[in-house]
C-alpha cells in the first residue's frame, strides 16, 4: 500500500519558526516532524511513499533523498502552483494506481493506521476519513456520521453556535484510486471544502472512522510547544535518537560527544543533541537541546526547546520558549513563557524578553533591552527608547500605530491625572497618523490634550511657556531619513526632556504599568485656534520693530516645505520686509527636502540672493529651529562662522550681557565679548544644557554650533523664524552689510574631525585622554578640552553615534591642522591599545 504525505504548506501560522524551513521539517525532539510520520507509516508496513511538496521542496528532498536510508521508497511530486489539497494529490495520480493513504506531514499522532485501513476495506469505502474527538473543534472540520459510520454532514471550522459535535476530520484519509474521477485536473480543489461535500452529494461510499490515540495538528507556535510538553510528559511516544543515560530521578537522553558538566541539575525529561555542552551549575528541566549548543553555568532552562548551534551564556533564564538555529543569548537574559527567537539572532546581556514575544530572524537585541512586543520588521531593538529628548524610528516598521499608542499610555501615566499636554506635528501624513494613535494612549490615562495640529516646533515651545500645560509632544519627519519619524518630548517650560524624564516614561513603558482611566474619566481633546496670534504678539515684542520697519529689507528664505512658510512671510511683511519665499507650499506626502538636497538648495539660494540684490538669504530647516545664512555677496556661512557673526552683530548693536555657547565653539567669541564688556558661558553641547543656561536673565543670546539660536528676550529656545527677524534687526541697527561685519571678526583656524569608535571603547578613550592631559591645562565641561596658550583641542564622545569628535582651534592654519591630526592619531592609537 502506498501513502501520500502532504508536505507543501507554507507554515504561515508557525512563523517565525518556518521563516527558513518548511513546516514539516521543523524539529520535534531534534528530528523533523515529518520523520516521525515516515516512521509511523513504516510501522504499519507502508513503505512506498509519495511526498507532495511545494514550499522550499529542496530542503525536504535533501534530507530524505530516495528514502533508502530509512528503509522506504520515496517519490517526490511538486505541483507548479498551489492546487489545494486534493488538486495536489491529483498531480500524483500516475503513481497512485491502488488503494492509498493520505496523511499530513505536520501531524503528531500514534493512531493505529491498520485499523483505519481495515475499516475502509471491510466497508468497501471509496473514501474513509479518520476522525477523533477534541475539546475545541472550532479550528477544524466537524464531521457527523450515522450508525454505519457513513458521513452525513460536514461543517468546516464552525462557530460555537454551530458546533454540533466534537468529532473532527484529522486529515488522515484512505482512498481508492477511483477517487481521481471526482477531482478536476488543473484546478485548485480541496478535500474538505470540495471533494468530500461532492462525494456526500453524490451519495458515494464516504465513511468516517473514529480512532482513539494521540493526535495533534502542529499548526502554530503554541501547539508546537505543547507537542513537546506532551512528549516529555509521556502522553505520546516518539522515537528519540539520543541514548538514554542513567540518572536518578530524571529521564536523560544524550547524543554523541555531549559534555555534561558536573553539578548540572537535571529534572524531568531532558534531551541533549550531538556535540553539545552543558556546563556545570546549570539547571535543566523538561527541555530539548539541539546539536552543537553550549549552555554556560548558571543557566536555567525549563520546558525550553533549543534548536541547533545555540549559545546560551551564564545566568540566562529561559522558561517555556523556543530558540531557533544560530542564536546567541547574552548573560543574565530572561525570557518569559511563550517566547520565540528565530534564526540568526543575537540577544545582548541582561535583556528581558516578555511573555509571548516573537522575534523574527536576523535581529539584534541590544544589551539591557526590554522587548515587550513582537519584533518583526527592522533589525534592532534598542535598550532605550529615548535618544536625548526624542524617540525616533522607521515609520510603520519600528514606530507602528500600536507601538505609539502604548507609548502614549506610558507618557500619560507619567503625568498627573486631569492635566493638559500640548501636541503638534509637521505637515507629513505619517506624522499625523502616528500622532492620532499617540493621542488615544494619552487620553486612556486620563490626561487631556490640547491639539494645535500642524505647527512648527518653536511655536509649540512658545505656547508651553504661555499656557499651563505640563508638557508637550511634537511629531515630525526626520531630515536625515524621510522614512523615519521623530517624536520630540518637551517639559512644561518648553525645554527638551531631560534624561530622567525620559527614563521615567521608559520605565512605565517596559513594565506596562499603565494608569487606565475610569470609563467616566478619560482625557478630552480641545483645540487652540488662536495659538498663532499669541506667537505673533510675543514675536513682535521681542524685536525693535521700528528699526526693522525703517529698513525695508529684502530677504530670500527657503522654507523647505515646512509649516514656517505659513506664518513667517506674513510676520516679516507686517514688519515692512520684502520676502521672496522658496519652497513655501506644504507637501503632505513628500514632506521636507532631504539633507542630500541641502547643498544644491543653498547654492540656488545664494544665486537668487545675488541676482535680486537681497540683503540676505536664509535656509530654514524643516523643524524651523536652525538656519543657514547667505550674505549679500552670496557667501554661505559655516555654522562656526555664523555663531561668530551673530555674536558680533549682538555686541555691535549695543547689547550687553552673557553669551551661552557650547564648549566646542571658537574662542574668538570670548575675545569679542571681552572687547565689548560682555561675558561668555560655556555649556555642554547638549541643546538642553544651552537652553537651561539661556534662562538666566543675564544671557542675551544662546548659540549652538549647528546654526541654532535662542534670544531669551523672546523665548529661551531655539527658534529659526525669530533668528531670521533678529538678524534683519541687528544688521539694520549696525548699519553694515553682513559681509563687512564678518570681516571685522578676529580670524582663527577652526577644524573638526571624527574618529569611528565602538560604544564599549568610548569610556576607555576618555580615560586615556584624561591621563594624557594630566600635566596640561584642561577643562571637563563636556569631553576634555586641552588649552595651549591661545590654541586648544577638544576630544568629545558623541552621545548617540559610535564616534569620537576631535575639534581644534589655533591662530595659524598649520597649527590647527597639526593639533587635529595629532589628537585624531592619539585616539586611533588608544583604540588599538584598548582592543588588546
């Protein structure tokens, strides 16, 4: 008698276990599921097999070959397209000229097949369906038979209201070759949905035979784990290749060349595949370990299924999880019940994989991460959500609506119940989509939202200082990558989130310790239609309007398709300026221009400024916080030049006070301030540090090394729109063209470089730099800055990138070049020393 093994399914419900192998080849007790089926058939002298393949057929063929090694003869049939179950069998018709049995390649069963065959023969049936009883028949086809076991009714995957029996179709059939005349050739045709109802309609000899024994359809990851549990508990007997070893109180099976360290605690049934090592001090209970695995001391495995080539480092605790091939699990990692880690994944130390989380292949989980949701797209799960004041990720891949809604819950929980937050976004559709999900999360925590919709970030910051909200959030498209969305978090004063605020939200997010408002107390959404008017009023108060109006300046501004184009031209026109706007319209789908387009945009801006004889040109970044200045000659200013120019303009116009600049800014700023009776406050490079410094009443301007400026008289936050207006005011007050002001600024050579450096070595590099600076004049405000009379060099680790920055300034160009090269080489040498 022949048998057909159905092995063509995609295994979609079994993902991510089946991402790299077909479902019948998924290991069960370190052997493919289908191998257990082949041996069951062989047990009943069915050795002439036809395997019906479709998805990844070569994997199955390479394993079974012609079947000689297993004592069977195998014929492979691979339909060219998905023909359905019966349609696929039709493709093998020429090999099936006698009575045959059909069985799925992904079942676990110990049914007595001979009884089924005998029943079929004695009843002279055309088709016999093997039946069994299950507790939950909803996901199967329910079958009703009469007293003679003739099938009278089918009900495919019923609802509970339709269930009329717990007897189901097991997918094991005995058929006569005459069955093929009922199966159309070349058509998609299914046994349960098409063939059997047809036989029933034609009153053919269709029987159902109930069989007692173990039967499980391994259709999803839960069923896969439960199948292992049943085997380990002895509910069903299957062949295990590994040899039994004597151990008191445990059923231990070890493969060839297995090293089991002294002091390993084994409980229940434990299987360890060939060439694996279990080091002393680990605890293994009711688990299956594959081939070439290493289990380090202190590891605790309970009801775990470990495939091949897995390395589990010391202290890891894995409970009722599946870990696929080529996975490394870092020290002290914890995996809760139901977890699945697919092939080629690396999990860092002290990570926490929460219950039922599934991680798709080729992922990297950073050390210290807490993974709370399935990781399907993207490559990396970060250990922390926040990068400074923001959370960023690929839209709809890393930042999905459900992820962002959960983030909103965490953020809302961190705030007082009944309080108000301000939320805005840029013009892109992706920002709008994610913001709406986020709002639902906030409201569920009983926090109210004031939605100011599409608005520039400086306006949102300004409103936070005006009204009584406890915080603000802004959604925007990243300028580095249009596929990435950035969510910027602000405190009640409009300042960037501090690290402690971010960690508080992260802690709630990872613990999922959300506050759920009573159904009568969810938050509400209101709008603030007059928000622009408030901003305009403050904007005007921060300027010398009379000076600007008297100038009648003509300026060219590239708005980069940002919301700033909707408000700034009107403000400047009201101040008597002539504005030539570029890229002022909003493009919801495309968003702002990318950084790659910036050089061309600047060149174009410079040409227009010269052609139109404008006083200046401004490139405004999409967040409306940063500017690039082009003077009346068409010169494009580097960020450090712009900072010096703005300092000179402020001081020349008569302003006196303190200037807040980062530690990496040119020292000519001190020189300018000293000559004009002012002072300089050096701050860390983080923008929050600069803004915090600018809150002081003595500070008249804060300027970054990235073209961002804050004028505390208006607001202590970076505002590119106000910087444009302030530049017009100052240049008018000074009475000189911008190019002339720059010429009067003392000159120095200012150079910057960066050295790639992995995160693990950053601390060591800075220790080396500290030791190297012992006998030199050094400051430690941010990084380490070493002074050499009038020259200096700064070594500064980047906060978010695996990079060390080196900055040098000197009177002479060659001296600056030498300093930069010398310290970049030092960093390289320290990297090599630390790598040894």
